C-alpha cells in the first residue's frame, strides 16, 4: 500500500522528534501504534463481513469452475477438429 523507504522514515522520525519532543516521543509512538492496530483490526473485521455478505469465496469458485469448463470445451473442440 505505502512504499516508505529509509529516507522517508528518517524524515518522519526527525519531524516527530521536533514536534513532540524527546520526552513524549515514546508515549506518542505507543499511542499511534495502538490506534494503528485498532484501525487495522476494524478494517479486517469489516472486510471479512463484507466478503461473507457478498459471498466472494463462492464467486471465486464459480469463476474458477467456468474457466476450467471453457478450457475443457476448447480442448474437446480442438480434438474434434483433428479427427475430421
């Protein structure tokens, strides 16, 4: 999703150090990590609920089966052409 390299990470760290200060930086970092993990778990929960509601696994299986059926039909039609 985000492509953050070392220079960007270092810039964010220096900026956070300047804005928050060295004494409160660990406290703020823990808070941000806690918020991030809560957001991630909520996102996963909502994503799973949506996937369950619309039945994405069934749709994936149906698409896979359709593709296999078309492959078999193509193989059979090519085999029939060779016999004629």
